[in-house]
């Protein structure tokens, strides 16, 4: 700001008066002295509240590694007892140039639906809701770039709470990677018979091995339409968010580092802390705790 420049350098040399500098850089001398008087005045209660709120916004923005935009920062402020207007938060973030991480348009195709395995019917029909845990799970597979080469990750998400109930990573995308994640989810959640597992038509999900695990556990299989990512939008959205918020800013040196980053994002942030708009801005773990408390009351 020009007035700050004048204040910094006025008097630093014999002929560098404020008047001279104002004339050289073409700013109003009266405006400069008015600015000085305004800075000398104590802040009004409103300006003090705004300044305090701005500091809190910046602190939360940095705490969550630029993952939160105005809606989630507003919810975090409210949870911490700072009552404010969401539009005010958005305006202050814009003024401070605090912009949440955005999506990058780059995609590697991991779905191979050209196979002879049976295709399950679509039991979900884009209704990505569930009345209770372990009624509908969705699953998908994605790539993660590293200096060591591609790492592949499979996640299984409960549609009730959007919680990642299991994930598995490997340097291949064969069916056993899906089996590994699925067995982990079954072991941790012990679902009853009738659970729906929804996926795309990829050869990994249609494989004999995955069909056998589902059959043994009483899980009904469901598959999206051919080539339609919107039929599995929840899983697609999760992967997009994980890459935007955790993986896009740093290329892991190797598979071990990538696995650690995925673990820290899912188990250390997404499930436990991250405020989810679909859940009324609470985390998946918190949403499930509220559900179990309601059943117990």
C-alpha cells in the first residue's frame, strides 16, 4: 500500500519528507495524514470483532491445511463458540486471499468393463442414502502417482455415514486388492445378510473371487451402468476429495509414503475430523456415534 510506503521511508534521508514522497509517488498528502490519524485511533468494537474473527479464520484455515472453504470454516467457528455469519466468513476469506484447495482435472482410466464375468443389476439407482449402517456400501478403485510408479487404492464406503469402513493399497489393481479391502470391511463391521455392495463394472469387482466373498457373507452385489461415473458418484467424489486435499500438492517418493499419506487422510482426518456437508457438517465417526446414542436412549 502506498501510504505504508510513505510512512516507512519518510525521514529516512534529509530530503525524504512525507510531503516529498507523496508528491513523487503521486498520492494525496491529505489522504496520507488522514490514514495516519485513522491508524492512531483505537479500533471500534465492530472493527475489533472483525479483526479477531479474521485471525480465527486464518488460524483454522492453516490448521486444516487449506482443505476448508467458508462453509466448513464457519461450522468450525460455531463449534468453537464464535458465532458469526457465513457470508462474513466468505467475505473475509476473499479479502485475505484464503482459497481452499481446488480439484485438478487429470484422470487415469482404471475401469476395465470388457470382460466375460456376470454383471450384477443396479440395486442403488443413484439413491445414495441408507437408513442405518451396513445397509449399502459403495466401492471403487483409483490410482495414486508416486516417483516409484502407480499405487492403486480401493475404498469401501458406508452410504449411511459416508465413513470409509476399509481401504487397501497395492502396486497392482488385480481382484485380490478388492478382496483384501472387502474382507477387512466384513471383519471390522460384521454386517448382517442383505447388505448391498455397489461398484462399477470393472473386471476386479466382477471377478469370481469377489463374487465368492460376497456370497459367503450374504452380500448382494450391485453394479452401475456401463461407463456412467454418476452411478457411483459417492466413491468417485471421495477419491477426488482425497487427491485434492492430500495428494495433489506432493508427489510421494515411493509406495510406502503414499500408503502413509492415504492412511493419515482417511483414518486420521476424513473419518474422524472432517466436517461432511451431507452429514450436517459433522464427521462420519461423529455421525455414527450420534446414531448409536439415539438407538440406546
